C-alpha cells in the first residue's frame, strides 16, 4: 500500500483533535513488518505538526514479548513468562452487585461484534426490555436487544469502546419495565443446532473487547472433532478477580454453562484454575460430585490447577 494514501487510526485522530495542546508523540508500535509500515505512515502524516519519537521494543515483536524476555530469567518456573505483582487484594473479597443506569437515557451500539447490524426500529418507536432492536442475516453477527423499555429518541453516531464512532440507538425510559424476552427452554431437550440458534438469538457474545459472537465459537467445522471444552479461569492479569468471584458466588451457573457447551460439542470439560485460586478447588469439586450423584453429568468435568504466571490465561499458552 502507498504510504501517502494511508489514514490515521480513528482513535488516534480523535484523541489528537480533542487534545490540541499535544506537541510530542512517542510511538511504541510492534517490531514486525505491519508495525514498521504503520509507524512510518503515522510519521509521514504527522511530522509537519508534531515532534515524533519512534521507540519500538528493544527485543521481540512487541512489548509483551519484550517483557517476557526481559524478566523470564528472574523467575523460577517455566520459560518466557513473568510474574507481576497481583494487586488482587483491592477487589478480592468484594461481592457481585447489580448496577443500574444512572440516567433514564441509554445509548446502545447497533453492532456488538462481528458483521454490522442494521437497526430495525426508528425514532418514535416504543420498545420493550429484551426486544430486538438491531440485527443482521450474516452468520458472524449477533442481534442487539433493548436494555430498558421506553421510546427510541434518535439513532446517530456516538463514541463507543476503542474511541471509535459507531451508530447507536438512543432509548428514553418510560419506567414501565415492560418486557419481551424469549420463552425459557430446556437446552438439554434440544438438538445442538437448536441450542446454537438460541444462543445467537439471545445475542450472546464474548466479554472481551471484540465481543465475538458465541454461537460462532460453538460451531466448529463439520470435519473437526472437539476433544475438550476448556473453561478458562486462569485470570492471570493483575487486579482482576472477576473469575474468582463468579466461581465463588455463581458456580452453579458456571457449571450450567459448561454443560450446555458440552451438550453442543459432545466432549468432556476442564476448568483451568490458577494456583492462586486453588482455595476454590474443594467447593467446585463438591458441586461437580453432587451433579454426578444426581446423574446430571452426561460428560466428565474436572478441575486442573495451572501455574500462577502471566500470561497463563492467554488462549495458546493455556492450551499448550
């Protein structure tokens, strides 16, 4: 691609426009071909207005790899990992609490993740909580539902996650809390295909930044056999205790979800639990044993204690 035709990343462009007092920019992009090209493109676009310093990682492809190489020699366990301070005491013993909107006005992105959705409501429409308000026929998409009941005020671009502009639906609450949820079904009385469709219709997506549609993950190629369902409870990042708290307070729901996934792919499951959360092992195993005694386990579920290291919870590291 011609560097002269390159455009600034939207988030960077928005940030610079909103902060006109900035004079210096330090770039820390990846050391691979894509990172080098992107760095040069940004420098070409901004060098007339800013003093730009290029500081790529001194070792490795990116700064994650650089930190691994820099600190791995100081650890006593396996290669290429680091052990940052956990800092989990800040939220370790906090309970899960319901969060409510601080306003009667909500802005809901039209697209969660995957292919773009199209609004199926317009300004002036009255909607119910749980009603589909945007969707797409694309397989790599998930419908979006109203989180409150009320009136659609407008549909326009707003700043969303990642500092990007995206179309959003504005709903003003009518405080009626009327609902339009799907009827409750027994997933184990349905076929795998029916369960996957239900998951898609519910708009369930991953909780990461990409909001990857869950039904896509549960639809492997027909010529590929699934050996195991891996429930990632490593949570190796400093400060985070979300997985720990969910396993402590909502283990029944977690096991329900694992069993539904097992029902879809017809495979045993492993819960990967980092060693710093091994105090949960007994309570989890007791729940699994209880399900087994009640003949509610169609497939085996076991818990595997993994080492407390970063990035233990990264997909490829956890699998290997």
